[in-house]
């Protein structure tokens, strides 16, 4: 990994406290699992004998989080040496984003000396674009939407569905940017890519600030939980308002979380999805589960609203080759 890529990775990490809290939870989960299967360590030992080293499932959540935590500490120590207010770790900006002609830029530049240099470069680049202003607006919306880095350059045109399912592709391209979608199927079938592609399509036709937001459902839930343990910053009500009012919300990986049809998780999801349903807000769901399985997991009241929001022809199963 080159230096810039590594630093971009550092920029994208959550705070050290958040990672520590996640690690504590993951260790608890692992230890609980340990009791149930009587021997996590021996299972893992077995798995490592059966799997080639680079495919080892290993590295379960605990090891991954320990690794991230190490990186976050590296980030914090770089950060401590930067000028006050600098968030870029010396890169000049954060959030790689693409202009309409494919030029890669920082979506947000920093106030530090490196940031001012980057700002001049960006201004010069944009001056060469015919619709510089709209481009900047769209970049900002895309940045604020928090589309994951690995989907930054995605659009429907680059989807393999063009050849594998041209009929679905036509329906997607004809989308009115209003009615909701539910994409489901096994891992790696391009569900999230399609959701991001549709968001890009919506951005091509309109560019209202704050018009879209991407959230993996487990992340959304832990963001809400995190508000309970702090006294300042965003409250639960702020977050719920954000999730319900944003005109286009991508809820990625619905049903991946541990959930019972009644209980805290289902209640929060119902608050968000029920409110979006009542106010006709567009929502793009992705899930590993078909609607019936999802219904058993998170309950009728939520599923009924998802079905109403999407309509049967917008509930789409993605099969075919694993794209990863
Ligand atoms: Zn900076």
C-alpha cells in the first residue's frame, strides 16, 4: 500500500473510543460463542488446517478490530503533530470523489497549509470543467452522503447487469428517482453497487444539498447506541431526524444485525422505516434475506411497510456469479 492510500485508510477510521467499544463488544461476543460451541480456539485451529493461509476465516472481528485500533492509534499520533484544526493528516483533504469527467479530487480540503495547496489545485482543475459549480455541488452531496470508498466510482453504466440481466437494467435506468427498492440475494452479487448506482442516477437529475445518505444498518444502530453514552454532540433525536428526513436513504445490509421482532433494534428500525413510509421518502434497501425471512426476523410491521414502499416489481432478487 502506498503512503497516500495508507493515510486515506487512516482518515476513514472511526475514533479510537468507538473502536475500543466495538472491540470490547466483539470480545464479549466471541467469549459467549466460545461457551456455546465449547472451543472457539479448537474450531479455529481446525479451520486453519482446512483452508489455505490467505483464505483463513480467521481473522474474526476481534483480530480485525485489534488491527484497526492499532491503525487508529497511529492516526492519533500523526494527528497530534499536525496544526490545530487539521483533519487531513498531511494529505490536504479528505474524501476522494470523482468529477463528472472522472477526475479524482478531494471532496473536502483542509484549512492547513497542505490543504490550501490542494485547494488551489482543485480550483484550477474545476476551472477546466464546463459545469464547475454543479460539479462542486454534486461532489459535496456525494461526500456528505458517506458512500463507502470502494463504491466511489460506481454508476449503473459500469454494472455487469447490462449483459447478465438487460431487462432489470432498463428498469433501473428508467427509475423515476421516487419509488423505493429492495435488493436481496447472497453476499457479493452486487446489491450495494446497484444501490449506489441508483443514488448516482438520482444525483445526475437533481442536486439538493443533503439529499442522500448511505448507512449500513449495523453502523446506523451503533451510531444511535453511541449517543446514549455521551453528553454532547448528536443526540438520538438528531440521528433519527437525519435518517427519517433525508430524501434518499440507502439502508445497506438490512437483517444482518442480531434482532428480534420486538425489542430495541426492531423499534428503532420501525421508527425510521415507518416514518419514511408515512412521508413517502425514497429508500433503497439491500439484504441477504428474502422478504419472508426478513419478516420472521424483524417482524410484520416493518416488512409490510417495505413492501408498500417498493411494490412487488421493485423487490429484486440478485443471483448469478459472485462479483468479488
Ligand atoms: Zn490538514
